[in-house]
C-alpha cells in the first residue's frame, strides 16, 4: 500500500511540474512572439491593437481580444488568460488547452496579416482579420 501511495505521489508531482512548464511556455510565446507581432501589425493597420497586456483584433462584427493577467492568488509566477469580446463578455480564465488554441489562432491570423500587409491588400487583410 505504501508503494502504491508513493507511486501515485510521484506521478502527481510529475504532472504538476509538467503543467507549470506548459504555462511557462505559453507565457513565453505570448511575450516573445504574439505581443511583439501584434505591435508590428498595429503599426501597419488600425485593425490590430496591442496595449498593456491585451492584444485586440477589430473585425466587422466587433472586437476580439486576449488578455494576459498575473494571478496573485498563487505564490508562483502564474498568468491567467481571458478572451474578451466587444459585447462585454469576458471568458476565462481559460484552461491550458483553450489558452494554447486561442494564442496560436491569434498568432496565425497576425502572421497572415503581416505577410499580406507588405503587398498592400487592404481587402484581403480585412478578410483575414474577420476570419478570427
């Protein structure tokens, strides 16, 4: 029984460490890839806004944003991610898989916009942004 308990404890500790690494990776992607890319694209078009800890994409149907916010309820450095809409809806904090999916979707859209912006395709840029 003791061996079983010890095995369960070791497995749970391993999963906890892995979860912390996933959140660190996500934070790094947000800080080093998404936010700088959003800043660059915001200089090309007024349809993208990167300010403070929020990245927003303005679409025909409204604005969709992702917010990174430090969680002060835990003693380690940990961030919560929220999805914000123009209707005032705040979804979150997002679970790990949801946060990964949203951040990578924003990254994908912003990369396509940056590639299209060099060719001055205003209509195509708006189409890409509205596809979010």
